[in-house]
C-alpha cells in the first residue's frame, strides 16, 4: 500500500512540474527572439531620415514596435563611438508626446529638443544648430500636436503666471494669423498650432548655420503634427502647413 502511494506521489509531482516550467523552456524548436532594430550607422540623406521616422511611426501606430538594443553594450558603444542621430525633433514638452516612442527609435537615434508649445529661443536654436552642424543630422522636424496646452492658454487669453507669459507671447502672432484667416471656434486651437509650427520653422531658417546647410542640400527642415488619439504623425507640405491639418 505504501509503495502504491509513493508511486502516485511521484507521478503527481512530475505532472505538476511539467505544467509549471518556465515559458522559455516550452518554446517550440526553431523559434527565435525578434530581430533587434538596426539602421545605417550614418544617415546623410534628408529623404532617408524622413523615411526612417515615417516607418517608425507606422510601427508605433500599429503597436508593432521594433525590439531595440538598450543593453549595457549598446550604451558603452555610444560612449566609445559617440552619437550619430539621423534627425533633430523640435517638439512640445507635453508628457503625451515622447518623440523617441512616437517614432519608435532607440538610444542614439534622434536628437530631441522639447519646450512647452515647441517654441524656440536662442538656446533652443543653438541646440538645433548643434545637432545639424556638429552632429551632421540631415533632417529637422518641428512637430506640434493636437490639444496643445500652451496653444490653448494663448487662445483662451487671460493672465499667464510667471514665465509662462513668455511662451504665450511667442505663440500669440500665430493666433493672430489664424484669426486673420477667418478661423474661429474650436478650429482656432488647431489652426494656431499649425501656424505656430510654421513660425518656428521660419525662426530656425533665420539661423545662418541652418540656412547654409539647407542651401547646400545637406539639411531639410519640415513641419509635422502629432495626433494624440491615433498616434499618427502627419508631415506638412514643404511650403506651409495646411489649415486644420
């Protein structure tokens, strides 16, 4: 009787053991881990840089983000060899607008400059110049987004506390331009956002460094808008953002 109980206990333990083994041990033969995202180490074409951003955003929208190398070895590689980002992204500080995530990029891939309302001053212009001239980045993207709080504060008016007023004053000309175009109501928020992107691009193009790189064909500066709900980034036409884009 004791022998039979021991046999039953061994069989039961073996059965439980096989059901609770780690998932990795149950992996089917021939399967492998997802490929790690790779890009050319150096990207010199503005068109190629934009394509990388568009492809990454497509992966993000479809929830098919690439596996990225975030290992200690990769971090050390960036220390030893330095960074070689392929795009500068000037965008808003809004916590819902993380550029690396939106464009599905990893360590060392994009050089990000963030301010509330994606406005620029000499320091942020200098940051863009550093990315374009010192790091030889071929593409600058100025990206606004839907329902921007800084734009809303500008459109709604009222007193802006502290240094927030300096942000509002930068966006105010874009609001005036949107109003002059006959836009009103809720559409005024988004039109002002689009005009603000165009205004930032115009400000960047005043930089002698960026202007020289543009004229030599080494740099493109483009506008874009991030749509919070869909996750999609739409790029503006080269000349100017379309109304209500």
